[in-house]
C-alpha cells in the first residue's frame, strides 16, 4: 500500500510539474495585461491568447474524443467528457476573441509564419539564445507525441499512453512563453516588466 501511494504521489507530481506553472504564468500574465489596454493589445498578450486558445481547443478535443488521443483508451465518463470539453472550448473561444480584438486573421497567419521564420536568437536581446533554444526544443516536443508511435510519443512528459498526447497543450504554452521572452524588448514600462517577470518565473518553475 505504501509503495502504491508513493508511486501515485510521484506520478501526479510529475504530471503537474510542468503544466501548472506554465498555465499559471500564461493566465497571470494576461490578467496583468488587462490592467493596461496597450499591453493587452501588444504582441506578447496576443501570442499568449493564441497559445491559450490552441491549447484549450486541443484539450477540448482530447476530452471529447479520448480514444483518438490516448491510443484507444476511453478514459472518462460521458458527463466528464461533456463538462471538460465545454470548459476548454469556452476558454479557447474567449482567448481567441481577445486575440482577434486587436488584429485580423490574415495578420495572425502572417505573424505565425514570421515567428516560425525568425525562430533563431534575436540580436541585441538578453538571454535570447537561451530562450530561442528553449522555444525550439519545446515546440519539437509539442509535435513529437502527436506524430510518433508509442513509446516515443510519451517523451518528454513520460505520462504513458493515456495522457502524453493531451499534454502537448502545455508544452505548446511553454514554447510560446519562451518565444515571447526571446522577443522581449528592453522597455522601462512597469506593466511589461511585470508580465515578463511572470513568464520567466512560470517557465523556470516548470523546467
């Protein structure tokens, strides 16, 4: 019984170690951005909102159709599927609406292509190489569980067949946070400094 309890505690700690800090950092940074309308409409907030939207829609799909994400396992009751899917879908829709308030779909698509093209270090930015490497690595590990067969699909989360693919949502959040920090500008604005500090803290705690 003691071994089972220890195993469960360690497994749950590992499962939450990365998702909780990066999710907290994303939502807390966006919450702080709402205090300053200019900050909320900035690139960092827009990227975070889009990342939250993508992660939420991915989690909504994985909740609604578990066998497609968990190697055939049907993990949840019908009530859980409905509740979790609705919550994640509403969260994703809200984040997407906020992102679209300050831009257009075409601008978002161009921005996505430019971001992928400019994934390398940003000249003149502090720790840019470190964050660029982190963003590239986390993006790779976002995609790997989705396209790889078992057991390679369980890397890097090591959460087994049931949760490794849904967990890519949180790896994506980490990749976007690292990219935002890579692209940071050396501003003196207190709101920008607070948001960047929150993102750094969440990424550091998670990794």
